[in-house]
């Protein structure tokens, strides 16, 4: 935790993770050309990286930090969809036209809902 810079006390303590995220946001602002449209340098070089650092370190989605949540979403998009015991389900007897959604009821029985038939 950083409480002061030299003899100047900060209004709130800052973690080293927040400082790192601030500088990462600053690098993004420096190298992405769309941010050049913002004319005020105070907003461009201090406010945007500060908001980025706050958002990355303080905000949570589903109990996860934003970078971890984004990693989970991206991995989900590229992972093969599995439905039983971590293995892909293959229908050997017949092929269905459209998507099939299997829904378990509270009694433990499975209902199959066909879509697009």
C-alpha cells in the first residue's frame, strides 16, 4: 500500500496493483490512436487511466475481477461444448435437425426440448 509520495499524503491509500493498472491504462491511451480525439490532456492522461485502474481492480462480475471474468468468457467461447461428465455427447442412433436442449427437472428426470424442428 502506498499512503504518501515524498511528504505529500494521498487522499486514499493506493495498492501496487492499482498503480500497475494505471500505467497499463496509460500505455493503452498512448498507443491506441482513437484516444487522440480527446483534446484535454488531463482527461486523456490521468482520468482515463485512473478510471481503467479503478474498474479493473475494484469492480467484480459474478464474484470475479474483470480480467478473470473476461478470460473465462473467452475460454468458454472457444471450448468445445460438453454436456455429460466432461465428455462430448454424440448421438449414434439418429441425427437431429436443429438444436436440442436437455433440461433436468427438480425430480431428476430429463425433458428434451427440440428447437427449429
